[in-house]
C-alpha cells in the first residue's frame, strides 16, 4: 500500500478575536456538501468560536445560535429548514446546507458509543460536519477532511493551520483569492 500524499498546510495568524471570526466566516463561505472539518486545539483556543463564525459564513440564521453544548454531543443546525428536518441527517434539503456541530470532549472514545450515536450518518451525511475534539473518533475519522489546528500565540493571538486531507480546500482557497483579485 502506498502512503497517502502529505496534506498541504496553509497557515494563518489571526491576532485577535475579530480576525479569527473573519477567517471562520471565510471558510464557512467555501464549504461544500459532505465536508468534514476537524477543529483541534486546547480548551479555550476558539473551536466553538470558529464554528459559530463558520455557521455565519454558511448563511445560517443568527437566531439559531451555535452553542458550546453542556450535555449534548451533537447539535444540528438546519437553518431555514430547522423544523422540517430536525433529527434527519440524511434527508434531502434545498439550498441551505445544514451544519452538524459535534463536540466529542465528553466521549471516552469507545467506537461502540460513537456508532450508537449514529455518528456515521453525520460524518457521511448530506451536510457539513464540524467536530471539536475529533481525535475521539479514532479509527472512525474520515480520511477525506480538513484538519484545523488552533494554537495560542498570545492573550488574544492565535495560530491557525489548515491541513487539507484531499478535500479540495487548497483549490477552493486558491480560487477564492483569484476571484477576489
Ligand atoms: N483570537 C481569538 N480567537 C478565538 N477566541 C478568542 C480570541 N481571543 C480571545 N478569544 C476568546 O477565547 C474564548 C474561546 O472560547 P471557545 O469556547 O471558542 O473555545 P473552545 O476551543 O471551543 O474551548 P473548549 O475546548 O472548551 O470547547 C472565547 O471566550 C473568545 O472570546
Ligand atoms: Mg468548544
């Protein structure tokens, strides 16, 4: 078996909250159906903040806020289809892509527990899956994905690196900067 190619790395240095939010909104505008986005970083690094900004960039309404779930592990955001589609991650929907926000912090990492939650319906579903503490997925982590690493570089500064694991993000970002001239 040949090893998969090394993922391309793209680095950013948002030096305050607003800059990280702007990056999140920018990524949210570039998402595609079936995307899996893994958010890595220590407690308080800004994973939930990044998810909120992505939701904004995806055009999800502000009145269905992305929160840091105290008990919940999976939060579904169906935007304008909220009532129709709740709890049906594989259902067809029009226009607006749903966001599935997974915060796996409280999971031990047992595969059975994840499978019982129906995790695969989200990972291989019809929306965009954004995952905090993605290493809890172990072997279940999809091969095709965007890995985001958020590190502290000061009180409000962060370093954010994107690793594109064959999900076309490098091309998407390149196309975006060309179209912006
Ligand atoms: N540049 C920055 N980027 C992101 N968050 C920042 C920045 N500067 C300050 N903050 C603050 O840091 C906190 C980040 O909290 P957040 O809940 O997003 O972290 P998290 O990575 O999701 O943590 P957890 O692992 O507990 O889920 C927020 O209170 C936010 O206002
Ligand atoms: Mg969080």
